[in-house]
C-alpha cells in the first residue's frame, strides 16, 4: 500500500497535483489540459527544436497557432529528447516528483526507450501512468496508428452518422479525441483518488480511442446482440425522438425539435392548435409515433415553416419544450446566454493580444478554476522546471542544449 500523500494547499481545486504530459496532438494532452484548468501543475514535455505537432497545424494569427493556444493553455513547456539515454535519465528524475505521467505514443514506444511502467515506477512507486492509444496496449491491432477519425470508424460511430444513401459523414470536430481526453481525465482522477484517499497504489491505465467511442454508442451493442439489428445511418432521425428532425424555419435557418415523452408531445399539439393529434392512434404513444415518424415530421415541418420565428419561440417556450436553433460560431458569439454565463473566455497573449476561446467548465461553488494562461512557447519553462525540480543551473542546461537533450 502507498502512504496517503500530504499535498500543498493552493488557490485551486487541483493545486498540488503534478503531471508530466508526454502526449502529442489532442487526446492525451487535452486530458492534461482539463487538469491544468483547475490548477494542477502540468509540464508539457516536447521534442527539442520541433515541439508538439499541433503547433504546426493552424489556423495562424501572426504565426501563432490558435489550436495550440486552446489545447495547451495553463501548461508549462519544457523540451527533452527521450530518444537519448541522458534524456531518459532526466525524465526518470522528473518522475520522482510527479503524481502522474500521460503518454499517447504507439504502444511499445516507452518500452523501447526503457521507460515502461515498471521502469518509471521504480523511481516513484505511487506513480499513475495514463497510456492513451488508438487500439489499446494489447490485442492484434495494438501497434496500429490511431487518430480521431480512425477511432470514430473502428468504434462504430462513423458508420451510423449521415444519410443512408450517401457515404458516412465525419462529425465536425475531433470527437473521438475529446471523448478519449474526458475518459482519460476521469481515469486519472480515479487513480489519484484510489492512491491518495484510499491508500492504494499507483496505476497503469490503458485507454484506447476506439473504446472511448464505443462506450458512448447507446444501445448499439445489445441491440445487435439480442435483436440482430445492424443500425444504419438515419440522417437526423433517432429512435428515441419522435417527432425529431432539423426543421427549416420561416427565417431560413434550421432548428432542432425532438420529443420523446407523451406529455411533451401533447403540449406540442396544443402549441400547434392541433390537440387532436395527440389522440390520433398513429401518434398516441412514442412507439406509434416512431412507426409514423416521417409523416409526423412532415406535419410539424410545415407548421414550423409557417410560423414567424418570434411567435414560434414564444409558443415552444410556453409549452416548455426543448428546442434550439442550429448555431454557427457567429450565432454563439452574439448570443446573450453565452455572454451572461461568460462561456467564452478571453486570454491575452503577449504577442497577438486577446484571443477568445471556450472557458473552463464545469463550474464549482468552492474554489475557482484557474484564470486561463496562454499556451507556452516551446521550452519556455526549461529554466524554471529543471531548476526547481532537479536543481540544474544555467550552465548545466546550456550543456544539455548543446548536446540536443533539451
């Protein structure tokens, strides 16, 4: 059993936690960013001279990558060449003072460098190692490369997205990456709780991207297992929403309206001045509405299209129904609800000035989240981290830099 640790107190919920972020791109690093947003000290370890791949992806403002500034915020950056023995030795020294390490290399890479979990744990028995990969650390596909769209495809989500008469459609953002990041952060917090609160040991966590996807595919597995149903793309229709579609409004934009409960459908019928629809045997229950969803959606589509938009919103609000217009980013930035909740944060970058990005969620009633700090320059914190953690002075760092270690 590992002894419970006494942490330094601080102004934020996760003050005192130290994480070494060895990841690249999105899934592993964003799991770390979620910790950094709440005050954990996250040290981003990057390849000397080149840095993380995200730095080169764009879009750019005056040479600064906006993607990098969103996903590497609140972190510190140091450089370290893990392919060299001296770099591996320095990592092991850093591990002694860390709570966790996060990596998303292809499985086997850390072992090739002599940095597998057993090797790292020898320097810190309580270490938590989160390993993120496309296909997991075991299994016949373990060495395959895995990226967001690969995870969506292999995890079953891409195959049910889009319309039945067209090729599958990619979701608009890196959904598999972000699902994996969220599960990764949850797993890391679970392991730290087990270690620090329950007096347990360190953990090696194996998290694959495809499993992060299939975990959130509703009843896809049991539906096939027990009923033999192979779900196909259905466009905007879903079996749990009848009616449910993306409806064109009189202003020329689209809105989403979905209803599952019978009581909600009855309120919609009243709002439409068609209360008799709720008594029609074709629409009386959700099962019957799903069987007749195309006819029902067509009725509602015509009603929505014929309503002035303000009247439509008033009727739906009075009926206490869930709906939303389909927003573009311009709508988001102009919406008063986003403004009232300060959902969009402004981060001041020292070279390009203010940059707006999504804020820190969720909100806690106790200690505040960290005020967002700009993403770091490559190796910006070399002197601070190597000095404070390992006691290396300026001349020692210069020697390491000359050898290509940092």
